[in-house]
C-alpha cells in the first residue's frame, strides 16, 4: 500500500484514516466504521489512491453506506466513482462541483464530471446512522469557500477535513487567511473533541489547532508578492512538514494563472 492507514478505536465506532503519499498531496480519506456499515469521507485525488481506500474498506467486511464530499476541491472528489455508492454533499459544495468540467487523473485518464457530482444533499443538523449521531455543520471561508465539518459527539471525534492540516503545508489558494484563522478558533472553542481528523495529514488531537494558528500567522507574515520566496521562507520555518506541492498549487492561484488543481 502506498498510503498510510491509522486506526482509532472509539468503542462503537472505529476510524480508519488513509493518508495519501506526498506526491498525492497527503490528502486523507476517513472510513468511519459503525457497528454494521461504513461511512466514507472524501475520495482522494489520484484514482490509484482511491482504489487503495476502496480495497481496504472492502476488507472490513461491511457495506459502504455512503461517500461524503466535504468541499469542492478536486483532490477530495476525483475518486468518487470508485466507491460505488451514493455521493452526499452540502448543496453549495454540490453546485460548486457541478460547475467544474471533466478532469484528468495523474495517469491521464479522464474523470467525467457526471461520475463524481454528488446526488444526495446534506442538510446541516444531526442524523443518526446505525445508532450513531452524526452532526453536519456548514462552514464558509478559510481553505475553501464552503466546507462540511462532521462531528461525532458521543465519540469525541471532529472530522474537520481541510479546515485542519496536520504537519502539512497549507494550500492558500483561496486567499482567505483571516477566514481560516476564524474557522480554526471556532473549532478549537468546542472542547468536547479529543480526536481531530485532518483533510491533509494524520489524525491529531486538539493541540493541532495551535499548530495551525501559528502556521497561519507565519503565512500571513511571510506571504508577499513572490511565490517562490514565500515557499522558501515557509518551508525553512516548517522543515519537517509534508506536502510542499500544496504550496506550489496555492501559488498558482495567488501569483499565477489559476490552472492548477486546488487542494
């Protein structure tokens, strides 16, 4: 397996977090295993990584109940068709995906838009799946224009996806450091969660919020009008972080033509 799987046991729920390798942006798919089924969160960028996730899920011996897409960045929905189940998303996220065209896998394979567009709308609130309360929250601003956050209050699990990166460089192409900082503060203020699942990087605890706050403050300080200078400065400050490609992709949006796949 090219990706890395981390398993967290939460009693009635087990979380299987698949993090893609560095060359696939360290994007993370979470498989939430309830007593009788599996809920998948986000679908990977490379189809080969999506296939690894699906093969792993099949090995758990439970049906895949649904795939949830948290936001409209291609690295989180390119592999959606590989999951073979209904795709759920907030209405805003669905519409943002539907406005995009056909895409391309790193291998050159075409990814038809119709195959990955969500068809089931998520309404913010609480839904009980297999006896487990799932709380759906809609967030605006930050890493993406609109993003779904999922909370499992009984298990103390916060699925923050791309509002949280763990030990991974941030994609800043949405040009909203202030909004992201505000979103992190709001998530950190809800102290009932000891497990924080990131959209890029391995699972973490609440300490990840301080890491994010520091990184965002540093990015705000260092981000001038030269993308390469910014990359050199931020990687020097965070030399152990993964995902340097995410800086390059963000720089395409901030300093060049917007022709790169966003994170």
